[in-house]
């Protein structure tokens, strides 16, 4: 019998679901997403208009070797093309790359996200073309899915514009949670996120003016690079405000890159005991001269051989590890963090500690009201305020994920705040699977950190499809 398989989403996970699954001639594959013509990119690796100065400004959070080894090889093979593409751009990515590119260590560079999107998109199109040649009917539908309705014989997928499709199996890969909202973050001068609002922010900063970013996340570092692309650095007046008032550790590979080997054995009764053990080993590695990036890669390699459950057998305790371990090893883009520190020296950037309460908007300024470490209420006014606070605990998922949570097809972990799915990504509805960056538990297996990592997302999908292909 010919099968119809539907994938909902248009980013990296959706592309991997589509291309790593085995099909039989006569099968139908339908991919549905709002930007499905750019399949593989999603929001994370989106393409900017060719004429805007911030094109190629946003970088991968990690060095390319940690994101996708195939892409790292592609970068090395196509270095002359990259040099041509990035020449005379602001910020000066090529100059920041020189310590690595001059010795041929291209894999240590944080590539522009759009260029990685180009790579993913081209790779996905090629794989889809091969599916068509092999007799699979492949179609892309540009729309958003509102609902999946199980019937006696199939799964009915209904889009926002009224289209209806019937399939035997459905994979949902609609991405991670949206930015948490802050009171007053949407006005003429305040914005709920950077992406999609660049043109208006550029207009406001065109004749000078300052900007406050709420949060010290990767999105804040994107916002800094955006400002550098539209303003001369001497005109940048950039303030970040976050609860701790600190920047991420830069993910900086050392000249002789060597991931840390964590000698961690035995089992632990509680999350607290496990976290203390790994943090102790982490400190020892840093004290011995390892870079933060090498310890982070070493942590990931540790779990490539032993699952978190093997270290912390009690499921409820293992689930308490995920969020604090993620926070402990969280790092950021080397180029951007170095620029932030350099511009602090010239008085163009600063970071303030405080918990934001709200944004008050007036005619020509927006003011961020926050409580400082002394529990005193203060405010910062600026020409522009951008919310870069990250997802937080609000779990502002897309409408389909929210519906699936409400109907208990998937659930939220009370310990990590992440999403729990069944074995192989299964939901409680037969034939429907789910995967996204916020997933922290797959069946009884607890992920050591959420899947906010392109390589781990792809690996998870490949495991799911390998199991499916072996059935």
C-alpha cells in the first residue's frame, strides 16, 4: 500500500525528518510550513534581503565543527567564496576570523547563520530531488497547520487557510518557544524581538540614538552585530540588562583544540550530587588550562557514550539536571562577545544587572523599569528597546504545539520546563511524532541539556528514523 507521510515545519528538524526517512516508490511526502519554499532554514537560518547592511551579520552560536561537521568541511573547501561574500562587510567577520583562517582552522569559525542556511537548503533540495527520482511524490505546501485530527483510518491535517490532507503518519517539527513577553515591549520604540523588526529599528537609529536590550542571550549578541552593521562603532550606544549583569563565556577554541576528557564514573542518587561532581571536574579542567569551549565539547562527548540516566538512574532526579547543566555550560559567539568587551573599553557598550518589570513608552523614548541587586527600582531610557530575554518559563510555543500540550499528546516536564515526548519521538496519538529544541525527555531517556543544538537535533531525528526504517 502507498503511504502518505506529512511533515509540519520548514526548519532544520523538518528537513532532517524528510530526508533521513526511508520511502518506497509510490509513497507521498508532503511538507507544510509558512516558509516551506526555503525548507531547511526555518527562522534560525533565514535569508535576509540582499540589499540590507545586516545581511550575514548574525552568526552561529558555536564554532562550525560543533554545529555540522559536513558544513565545516564545506566552509574549508569554499573558503575563497566565503572571503568574497564577507569582504568589506561590517562587522568585519574576516578580520575576526584571521587567527584561525590564517592557519587553515576554518572549523573553529562561527559562520554567518544565513550561509549555513544556504548549505542546509541546498542539501535538502538535493535529497528531495533524489526522492522524486526514486518514485516518491514530494510536495511543499506554504501554510500553517492549525490542527491534526485522528480519524478511524488516517490522520487529518488541517491548515489555517482551510486545506485538508490525510496521511498515515505525521512528524511535527515547528521549532522552539518564542521570546517571553514583557509589559510594554511592543510600541513605536519598543520591540518584542529583533528579527522581523530590523527595518524599523534601523530607521530609529539612523540619526544616532541609543538602544537597550533586555537580556544577555544570543539574541542580544545578534542585536549588537545588527547595530554594528548600521552604525559606525563610534556612534553605537548599546546597553544590555540582565538579572546577573554578565555576558556568556565565549566559545573560543584553543590553537591545539582538544576536548576535555571528563573522568566521571559511578551513579548518583540525586541531581545535586551529580551536578556537584561534574562542576568540580569542570573547574579542575579550567584550572589546568582547558578553554571553556573544550570543556563544553568534552561534556557533550561524555554523554555520547553514557546517557544521563546511567549516571542518575532515578528519572525524577535526572530530569532535575537538564536545566542547571545547560545554564552552567552555556556559552556564546566569540566574535560578538569580544566586540562587546572591546566596545566597553571605549564606552560604547555596557551591561547592567537588574530584573526588568516593564517598559514605559513615551513619545521619543522608551524606559525600562527594573529592580537592581539592592532591590531598588531604577529605569533606563533609550531611543529603542528590544526584548532579547529569551523563552524563559512562559513556554510561548506555536499554536499547534500549544494544542498538542493542551490535549496531552505531549507534556511539559515539571523539573526542566522542557517538553516530554515518548520513545522515538512518539506522542500519545499513534502515527504522530514530535521533536523540537525544547525537548528534554524522549521516553525514559533524559537529555542532558535541551536540544538547542543543530547537531543534536539532527542526530535525534536520525535515531528516530533509523528505528522507523528498521521496523
